[in-house]
């Protein structure tokens, strides 16, 4: 299963998140001991995260696991997920919570700090400056982000590390965004970041602060014509149906993830505990510079879910660079930012960019159009309640990576075009075109279409119509839906 926000996992993820938050409670003191006077329990540090899980953030995920490994289980990090409740400034809320001591640790993309009074990271996100994974690794290895992170104490947090993450590409709803002409007049989604907003304006587009739910709502309402995202996250969130066009050879800027700690909480740790935490952060930094590039595998997966890829020509790339020059000149008015830009440019001159992404022929061209609800019907014969069971053996055969959620019992009710339960959100609908049934979950901007048939008992047999996320296909259609009423 590849989708961080897939419909098939939504209910289970929500339950898991709630359990983690409840378990997190409050941090354990380093001096705590068992009631029996035995060995002290592990020290637990809470980490705020604006996301539902860390599946799309391997850099931070590695850090969390590495803390436990380095300490032999004596120091652990528990996540406080969905911090900020999907607000457009959720990452800023995480940082403010760390500064206020409401959570011990947190992480946020370095892009957001220029909205919080820290401009030192802006050189990282200068448009099309850090535009390859080898260069991103060179920048991390040279210690440039750590120099930038020294200014984080101005907003009351202590820097632990800056970790490499995916390169962000332009994603288009109706067409690939190849030249500045394609950007003219569109509304383009990004995170709340002053530098990125200025870059988008330079191309003639209107920036929109969108995050999670607000991005989905804007896409569903037709208010967003593009957004920036790394290929691994784009693949995990199965966004190809609502925005299928990816410009493969344009990397606008990298995502880099800042790990931060509450200074007072860090001070209360023992020297050994501080050492474990800092070493885990260094380990994560070294590990993630080598593993950030997942674009080739993500391209293949996204293609299967309907994404279509295109490359900008040399002239189009040159036109983009030209349009961004005023943005770069504006950034260089700050002496510190100018010095960082010059360091990165020097590394860029001596760092080979690496091999370009290879795009299979079947992953190019025009995206397939989804079945239209207005052309469908809702046969009353399908009305009823259905149930099916997926076992661990089913999950193993279906290629599921984790068997923890199995066995599972799924109940779904179809009633006059509305769906209740199952692997869909609460506002889902369905319609039928011939022998195909399409389920639409507007809250997530995602539809799934299946060939279907019914047997003599009214049971529903579904066969996925590709492209579709493999995990969703398994959870929703591996077993027949047995009609129970």
C-alpha cells in the first residue's frame, strides 16, 4: 500500500492517530522510576507533527526510530500527529508549540520559517537553485543548513538537525506547467512561505496557501490549477486523478525538514540522553542525504494511478530561469542570504546533476478522463448492506506491506447513490455506467472505478479499472461484497 492518505486506510489511520495522541499524554521525567523502586521507565519525548503519519517523511521517520536504537529503548519519541488540524499554518503551529513547551520536539519544512521572522533558510528555496539530489546532498554535507539553523533560537527553539527530503515539482490540473506562459493567470498551491509565494508571482500565477484538506477542497472546487509537491508524496497521496500532469525535469526547490527541540526540555535531559538525541539527529542527516531520491520508483507508481509526465524544453527551462532572476536578486539584498546563495552556486558548479528521470512512453501524453457522474445511473438493485472479511493470508497474497490491520471486517451500505462505511469517507457517492461502478469521495478528491457483476445472491464482485492505487484496489475489491440485507 503506497498511499499516505488513501481512502482505504483513512479510518484505520484515524484510530491509530487517536491512540498515539492519547498514549503520548505528558513527557516522562528523566528521574522517574517504577513504584517498586526498580529500573526507571524510558524517557518519552513528544514530537509535534502537522501530518497524519510519517510515511511520506522518511527523514523524520528514520530519526524517530534511531533515537530508540541509539538509546537501547531508554529514550523514545512519541508523535503528536495532525498538529494544527490541517490548518494552512499547521507547520508554524508545530514550531510555536515547541517554543511554548507544549511539545518537546517538532519538525517543519524549512520553507515556512520566513513567515516566522527567520529568513536564513531562504537560499535553500531560491527557485531552481538546489535542483538535483546530488546538489541537495552536497549542500547538507557542507553543513550549510546547519549554519542557517543557528537563527532558530530567535523564535525560541533549539535546532537538532536539518534533513534532506524530496525535490518539489510543479503539478498541473489541466496541462503540464512547462514554461512561464503555462503559469500565467493560474492559482498555484504552496505552503505558507514568503519566498515561495514571490517565486510563484514571478511566473504570473497567484499563490494560494493550501495544506492537506484545504488543497483537496480547492482542487475539488476547481479553484486550484496547480501545486508544488515531491514525487514520493504525490504518489503516496494518490493525487494523479485530480492533478495528473507532472513536469519531470523542473525542480522548483527542495523540501528540507528542520528538527527542533524546546530548549528548556532539552536542558533537563541528562548528558547521556542529550548525546543519544544529538547522535540520532546526526545519523538521520547522514542517512537521508543518501536516501532522499525516491523519484524513479515514485514516477512508476504514480503513472499506474494515472499521472502523466512531461519535460520542459531547453528554451522553456531558460525562460523559467529568466523569470526567476528578479526573485534571486531580491533575496540577495540580504547579505547573509547572498553569501549562502553563493556557497550553493559554487557547489552547483562542481556537483554533477545526475541522471535525468526516465519517463516510459505510456506515462506521457493526455491523462485519462474519469467517468462523469451526470452520465451515470444508480440502480436500485444495488441498494443494500454488504460485508466482507480480509484475512492476514489475503493481505499477504495481496502484497500488503503490513499485516497489522488484519484480519479486518468491512461493512458498506449502498443506498440510492450514497455510500455509508466501507473504504470510503462519509460523504462518498457512487454511480454506474454500464458494467462499471465509480465511487467518489469528494473530501479527498479521489474516485475509484471498478468493473462489477452481481451473482444470484446479490453479492457484488468488483474488478479494479486501472489506474488505481494498489492498496485501495486490494482493500476495496479483493473479496466479493456479500449482501447481508
